[in-house]
C-alpha cells in the first residue's frame, strides 16, 4: 500500500485501501478540514469551490462511520442531478467497499424496478436526487427511519433547480437526531435559509482565507464581445435563473435596447428611466420585490435612491465607468444579511479598466465562463424533470392508469413528426412559464403545486394508501422571506 499522509494514515485499513485504489496520497485542503470536523458529529456548512475534493471530504467520514452489519440506510447524500448522483455514488462506493458497505445511486428519468431491487438488497448509503428519493419514500419502498448522516451536496444548485419543496418533504422522513452537512460552492441567502431549516448549530468551514462568515456578495465578471453582449446576458439569466435582478446599463439607449431584447426572448423585464419621479421608480421596485416583475433594466441615474437590497442579482450589462459606480451598484445588494451575486459583462477593451476598478475597491472579482449551450440545455432538462416527477408523484393512481394512459399514444404520434415535436416542446415551455421554479426557500407547506386549489383537487380523491410519516419537522421556521 502507498504511503499516506495524515489524516489519511490514521484511517482504518479498509478505507486506506480504498484511498490507495483511488490514487490519493494526501488529503485536499477541504478534506483536511472536513474529516476531523465531521468526526465530531457536528452539523457543518462547507463552502469550497468546484474540484476541491468535497465528495471525498464527506465520503471518507461516512465510510468510517457506517456499520456494515446494520442492514438499513444510514447515510443519504442529496445531489442536484443524475450525473452527479452517479459520479458521487461511484466514488463513495469505492471508499466504502472494503468495509463491506453497499452504496446505491437513485435518480429520476429511469425505470423504477432496478432501484427497487437494489433497495431490497439493502443499501447502507444512498446517493440521489430529491424527487426520486421522495418517490421511494412515499411508496414505502425506502425507509430513512434510522438515518444517521444527511448530506446536501451542491446545495445551491439543488435549490436553483427547484428542489426545495422536495427537500422539505424529505425532512419528514428523517429522524431528528442525525448529523447534517451542507456542501456548496457558494452560500447565498437561500442556502443559509436551507441550513437554518435542516442544521443545528452548524460549524462553518470555508476555504476562502480570512473569511469568517459566509460571503455577503459574490463578485463575478464575464468576458464577452460587444457583438455578443446581449446573448451573453441571456445565457447568464437562463443559467442562473435569478429570483430577481437589476441590469445596469451605462446609457439610456442601452436600457431601451436591452429591455426590448429581453422581452422579445420571453423574459419578464421592464425598464425605469431617470425621467420618472422617485415615487414611480419606487413603484417599479415594489413590483420586483413582490415578485410581479423579475428583471429591471436601468441606468445608474434611474436607479438612484431605490433600495435594491432584496434583489438576488446585480448585473452590469456594461462595466461601470468608475470604481465608485461599481461599489454603488453592487454595494446595495447583499444588505441586511442577504447575499447577492454581482456579475459584470466586460468586453475585451474594458478589461484593463475593470482590473483597475478591482484594485481600487479591493474587491475580489472572479472570472466566470459564459454558460455553454449544452450546459443550459442540461439545466433546463433537469428543471423540467424536477417538475414532471413532482406532477407524476401527485397524480392519484386512478388517473395515472386511465387519463394519463389515454395520452400515451397521442404523445407517441406527436413525437414522430417535426411539427408534433414542436407542439410538445410548446407545452413544456408553457408549463415551465406557468410553474416558475421554486428557487426560494420558504415556509410554505411542501407539496407538488404551489396553488392550493390545484392541490386540493389533485389530492382530494387520492385513494392510494399513504404511509404514516415518521419523524417530525425540525427546526421550525427559520426560512427567509
Ligand atoms: P468537488 O465536489 O469539490 O467539486 P470532487 O470531489 O468531485 O470535487 O473532486 C474533484 C477531483 O479530485 C475528483 O476527480 C477526485 O477523484 C479528485 N480527488 C479528490 N480528493 C483527492 C485527493 N485527496 N487526492 C487526489 N485527488 C483527489
Ligand atoms: Mg462535488
């Protein structure tokens, strides 16, 4: 066996063998911090960037803690996508195998039988997406009554994809006494709300030097060209799905242009101009805060005096002309304990000026890539799947058998022709528009639909026997908004 450095060296033999198999010789910084912290049994919030080795950071302590003799699920790792479920399950399976622990990946979009069989064989560790996990819990095939460790991996991403209602419902199936650890590359307000609902007195582990608490504002810039600015903006909005955002432009002409561009693309956007009275500008802000409007496009002048601290994103369509303006734009988000994201589109020509602005303001602004087309498609697919699965879960069995089946041949027929596929896509688009992603962490009761009436009718005649729910809601309130 290879020579391992601490804290790997002191691990039990089976886990050291696994680590050697993975070719790891020394822990990554996040593993170095998280391993001892998780061993204490405390709840944790871990902020570390992508690629820092978070899977191992929770995988190793889980492998250490679980008992192969106890034949039930002892650890659950919730992840946002099926790709991640497979990836994490693969790595943790290696970490756990020499100890005789079985690991299972569970996610939607595939048949149930294989997963059901695997549950029957017994899994000590389950890695899965919240929707499908909830399916199995609801049908009684899966039991978390003896869960000891709950992990949220990529928590922010999980919330972005609209999994909050599912996560909240899962909470009812897990015992109150457990260890819960949350991992995320970023810790915006909604992630902290999630932490408040699920974690008790967590320890905060961050890899960013000199930072004691979660960062209030995350600063990013994206390099683009003058020609591609609008499409870059659209891609960022599509990718991040901000709850609400203000888009700053440097000129009134840009404000008009960007607003029209966004509206044409189906974004819920409006502009404010400096010609409006303070009251009219406040009114526009009110519409954003109440969720009636999502994107506000403005110049610095038009936005003066209005409080944007409730907005999740501040986007600079054009890089601010002076360091003071940057501080002014971004300094008003992330207030009152809320975290915000600031993103600046910077064209090649402005880069020098933008670097200068960072230096003057002593703000660390990290570069972000323009989201790729395939990434956007994948996220859209995931968001749609989250919703589809929730709908299917909420369907009474009778309806599943008859009404839904009625549509199967029709869907087949439609999917066979170009026009028909366009029609199906239109239905998906309309559905997504009407059912906005539930990215906010709220205290509303968990269920498929946010519309109480729809919920009533859907569940009203549900004769499917429902299992009694175990465990109690923990932590009470603590969610934001
Ligand atoms: P994150 O979840 O933080 O994005 P991952 O857990 O996916 O990162 O790890 C990124 C890569 O680093 C993976 O390929 C993983 O196998 C590898 N890795 C993790 N820990 C170590 C280690 N201690 N030594 C070498 N490679 C490691
Ligand atoms: Mg990861």
